C-alpha cells in the first residue's frame, strides 16, 4: 500500500499520472513509488541533506522541486553504482529502476514542465545477463498434472484446473487470479485475461483446459461467496473462505503440488510454469514466435525470443551428445 503522506507532491502527481493517463496497473505504480522513494532517499544522502546512513530511516516528504532541478546524470549513475555496491542488485533490478527514473524525469520535464533539463535523457539501461529460463521437462510436466489430478482433497478440481491453465496457457499469476467466470467462453474455447498495463488479451483453451475448467465449475461453491472489494462473487477461483483466491494461496498450491511430484521447489515456481508452457509450445508445437508473443502478452518480441535460445541450446547439446563427437 502506498503511503502518499510519505512522498513529496511531485512523486504523488507522477503516480496519479501513471494510473490515469499511462493506465499502469496498481502493482506497477507501487513499484514506481518504491523505486523513486529509494532514489530520493539516496539523493538526500548523496547531497548531504541528512546525517542518516540507512535508507529506511530517511524521510523524503520534505523534498522540493528545487532539489530535483540540481540532479544530474552523474548523480543518477551514482545511485545505480550504489545499488550494485551496497545491495548487490541484479542487472534486472537496476534496469527496472533506470526505467522508472527515465519515465519520471520525462514526466517532470515534458508533461509538467517543472524542470528545464531532463537529467535522465541520455540514461542507458544496464546490460542484462542473458539467462535461459528454467522450465519443467515434458515428462515432469505430465507427472505434475498426474499427481495433482489424483490429489485427494476437497479442492482437487480447483487445484488441477489451476495447474492445467498454467502449463497449457502460460498465463501470469496475476492474470489467473483475476479471471472472472464470465471471462470464459466455452463455446469458442477461449477466455480473456488482463495482463500488464491493464491490457486485455484473449487466450485460447485446448481440450485439457476446457475439461479441467468444466470439472471445477461443477463443484465450485455456489453459496456463501463473500461480497468484498475484489468482487469475489465474479471470481473463477475461490479460496477456502469463499473469496477470490489470492496470489499467495496459488503459490502455496503450486509449491505443494511440485513437492508431491518430487520436483525441486527452490528451482521451480509459478513463474517457471509459465516458462514451461512457452518452452513446450515452442519445442513441440512448432509455434511461430509472433504467435507465442501474442499468447504470452509480451510487448517486445525480444522478450519472447529467449525461448528460441532454449531450443538452440538443446540443438547444441544434441550435437555434442553424438557418439561420434570424440572421434
């Protein structure tokens, strides 16, 4: 939850702009707030405006736009260096903060015109480490589904439907939690989800998904559903308390089923199931990379291309495994 009273007014106005004009999700705005609070706490320390050395002890609600006008590109670079030095931040974390800072200063200089010079105009994104995504093999995926389908508990149909959607559709955790019953079109075998940036997209459902959803809906509680601010009465997946299922509950379900299948929960998670769906579709389904991009809801094709690298790595391994390789 964002505590607006802890922010200077120029940050709050940026957050409002992000929600109303940029149409950013609540999670994105929360991340913006966290990144900017951290940045300006560092700035107060960097500019000798406080004698405190712990960021969590520094208050920034007294900052004025005059301080912002003094910030240069070198100061921003000092912040990125600070993240690396003091927090050992990953390149992806630094890249996100750079993105937030870039968008923020663009807003101040172009939209609000509160500053004359944008210090982040030439700010570059840190080079990202290229890591292949972790994913379950086809056999492990089948094992996970089999174990979940044979689970003997009163939420068995729900849990199986959740695992089935993750492994077949590659949706994000927040997308699955946000599904309403009326988002599903059984006639056309598809459903609508709301992804990053509140962007709606269509996900087509195969036979396994339709069957799993149908079996769950047959036993889904009809009475006693709580009416709360998350519109539980519309939710597809419900918790034990008959409210819309939470992210944490879904994560617990996935962890439990991974453990039951004998899979390493330190290596695999909800997000790894998304990687698994994408990888299996690309490797076994001859799915076009553009179609995969659309399915996963990636803004950039470069994000989706990581799954082609997985395939290329396997091709290399296949060549190296040739019994003639040592001749």
